[in-house]
C-alpha cells in the first residue's frame, strides 16, 4: 500500500473522528429560538458600539437598534475609535436621546483598539447608569431584527446565563463570499464546537464579537475588559473569562445580519491574516501540524479522485470519493444556513486551500514584522 492510499485512509479516519467526536460542530444546530417569556421586570441594557470608519453602515445599525421591541431601558453608546471618514457625521444625523457619542482617547500601550473603545464605552455607560444589568457589545455594521434583544434577554434570564452571543449571518452574495464565508463559519464551529461551549461541564469557551450580551456583574467579577485588553481575538477571550464565572451560550441566527460585504478576495484575506497566526499561538509546530492537517483532511480526497481517474486506481478513486462525500455532507448544514445549493458543498476543498494560504501568509507576515492592517490600523498580531 502506497503513501497516497495510507493518506486517504488517514483522511477518512479523521473525518469519522470529526463527525462523531468533535461536539457535533458540523450540525450547525445551536440556533437562537424565537422564544419569549414575560418578565416581571425587564433588565436594563447598555449597548456599546466601537466604531472605526463605519460611515457606510453605522446609520442602519443604529436604526435597527432603536427599532428594538424591548420593554426595558436601552441606552446606546457609540465610541468613535479615531475614524478618518464621516462616521461621526453619520451618527449625529440620527436624532435620538438614547444615543450618546464619545470620542476614544489615544490608544494606550498594551490595548487593542476595539477593546480600548469598549472600555471607554463601558465607563461612560456606568457613569450614566451604575446599576445597568446587561451590556450588549455589538459591531457598527450589524442589522438587528426587532425581536432579537428581547429573545436574547429572555434566554439569559430563563437559563441563568452570564453571557449570550450570536454568530451573526454574514453576507454571502458575490463570488468570494459564496466560496469563503460559509466555510469561515464551518471552520469557526470546528475550532469552537458550539455544543461544547454551551455545556457548563466542558472547558471549551468562545463568543462571536458581532453580538455579545453579558451581565455587568459577571463582567466585573471576571476583571472587566481590562483582563483581556491585549487580546487580538477579543470575542473568544471574553467568552473564556466569563465562562470561568458561569454558564455561557453561543448560537447561530438568521435574523441578525452583517451589512459588510466582501467583494474582493483581498478583503477576506485581510480579515483572516490579522488573527490567524495568533490563533495558533505564534507556534511554528502548530502551524506545521495545522497545514499538514488541512492538506490531509480537505485536499487529499479530491486529489485522490483525480489520481484514481487518471491512473485507473480504483482504490484511491473510491476512497477519495467517500471522503469527499463525507466532507460535503458535513458542510451541508452550514450551507443550508446560508441558503446555498447542495452542489456548492463540494467546493469546500478550494476554500480550505485558500484559508491555508491565509494562515501561512499570516505567519510569514509575523516573522517579517509586516503587520497587517484592518480599518486603517496596523495590528502587531
């Protein structure tokens, strides 16, 4: 038996492991249910939005927040994180007394821009309402459905959750989004299986930065935003520190949507390389294992199919087909979430190849100190 045959068998073994022993990540079944109960007293909410160069989206985000059918008190603090566009002007055009605008001060050493903006937004919210019950951290490019906040608070109160987070529905319309965005969500679920995150007996923790609802008391008990001030992957860092204090929940939704579109490959590439090598703890050995793993899991099956067809190798052909079909079946629930046709699940190897290149690029930029930029700001990785 040759190297190719052994590698295909290894790929099959890994896929069996992923399907049955990785927290059912591929099912994409941790959905936010539209289940609302009437509370005697609805908790107060302080919405904090860091905004850097978001003139294109911030108005729609704020309009959707002001349209929330939430019976309790809501205050919205937008922290202008040194925008160089017309973000502030876009905010001031919206006349609503619930919206407070604050300009972020200079970024201190050891802080990331987003977390420093969150810190200042929290401080301002506390000044206005020291006993606020929940913070909602959300991005400036998110469109919120009218019932979402009520549903999220209901879930948190009914299940005594300290943090509730949503992986918002990302744009998936143009070529690069169709190819890469569902795959991004699939890989995120594989890294952080939602069932494990939501299980208090598991140590796995995480959150999605587009929508994080967290109890003020839990955040303060965990050390506040200061405790994660230098974290590049800030959402998962917040999830980890809050899970040490209580139960958290991370789920999927079709009703809270990102407004940001990625029309070019370079835009998705830039988003990924900012954090990819950080996700691997800047480890060469982890990078090597990850790259080899991606090749074996995602690239070997289609290669085996082509090899088998060209060289009449039935064993490689049919084992490659089997692995590729299992891969596509595992990808289907995420594809359905994004309302994509079944056949597109077969394109996952292409997406995996591109993401592997992004991870390698993130690493080589780190080594060469060519720090990636995001929204006009350099990140040290």
